[in-house]
C-alpha cells in the first residue's frame, strides 16, 4: 500500500497558495506535517499556476535540474516536472510545491513565505524513505482575495 500525501489549501490569491501538508502511512497514522506553498491558481498554466485539486500519483525520481532525487507529481493534465522541492518564496516555484516550518514575511513583498524549507523537505524525504511511490490528495476551498 502507498502512503498518502495530503495537501489542504487554506489561502490563495492570483500569486500564492498556502496550506498544510500531511503524510499518512500505511497504518493510517500521520507521520509528517508541515506548511505548503505553491503558486496561485492561473488555470493550470504551465510554470505559473498551482496544479488542480485532485488525486495524483507521486514518484521518487532523479531530477537533473536539482541533481538529486525528488518526489514528482504525475498525471497533472498538460503538465510535467511538477515536483516537491525546497523554496522559500512563491515566485521560485514553477508549478511545484514547497514545504516549510512557518509562514513569515521574509522579503518585504507582503506575502507570507515559508521558513526552513530545506530542513522541512529533508524531513519529508525521511518520512517517505521506505517508499518510491505515493498518492497525493489535494483538497481545500481556499479563501481567495
């Protein structure tokens, strides 16, 4: 059985989507939780939009761009290379998902950025260390402004 990665979106505008991420193991027990950060919704356009809500397969694969194994989200309509990777700011994401410890205004653009993304991504990978496949469930009706 595959673990389930759940992203629940809470807040969204045209630039940024914020939420929570939880990994549920085979015993239906939460083994990881963090904050999530994505681009805003722009009609699932490549490189500038978060991906649509729904269910997706996720696979651990080598990324030449990052020169390491990352979890890639598969089956996103008309998209490829959507990954989980470290990032602090929404504009560093091209349709991917970043995870972090806290939301904080870091760079003065009035968007809440995520802190400790590298360490949080390391904990995410550690939580999934016994797997190469998972299921991603994206839910939520974010408050949009």
